[in-house]
């Protein structure tokens, strides 16, 4: 089963044909490529294709399936487009306005403080949750004037990236 990969403005159909240890065969838009690929450190890969060596660094991007891929000479924004991300896009398109009112964080962390309560009226810019991640505390503010509809976590909770934390109505 293949998936689509968006690299900048280009969308490629990519499928893993087979893999045997470090040797992998990928099909990209109907053309097969055999590569020797090895992870040399976290997020850094060495790839050999047709006798040429490439090193790439993959850094998580803004979304759950978005990445920044850096080579020695270039940097690319990459998005994996699979059934799950297509579904999420369609849901977002249907309920784009509501999605903007759900506060989450792009990285895992710990809930430090929740200075609001469910049912409380808040103004745009009011701090609704404080998260500690990577030894830093970040305040997340209400994107709109409204009411705190739901608080999904409690102080002290460990949280995942992109997990709903607070919903404003």
C-alpha cells in the first residue's frame, strides 16, 4: 500500500516495495529506486543510491505528519498524506472554525497550571493553560472571546503532542 508525500508543491506516490535489513526498494511515481539506508543517529540518515552517498536530517514539523528534511545543500518541507491525514483534513474543512478553538501544543510536556475553569468567560489573549516542555514553560492563550467549554487535562498531567487540552466556545 502506497501513500502520497508532498515535497514543497510536488506530490509523489511512494510505496515501499521490499526491505532486507539496510537495503530498501521504493517505488516513487512508478519508478523503482534501490537504496542502502541506515539511521546514523536520531533523525539523521545515511543513504547510498547508485554509488552516491547522501545524508539527510529529518526534523518534526508543525503537524503530526509534517517534517523538515535537510540535505547538505537543500531543505524541504515534507508532508505524509495518508488515509488518516486525509480524514483529518476533511474534518478540519467541515469544522474549521471549531478546530481553531481547541488549544493543544505541538510537543509533549506536562501541565503546570490551568488558571481557568469550565464555564468561565474568557477574552481573546487570556492565558488558559501553562505547559512545561523541554525545560521551558509556555502559556497558551484563548484565540477568541468565549467560554471555556471543556478542559481535557488536569494540573500535573503528562501530555502528548497535538493532544486537545482546552476547548473554547
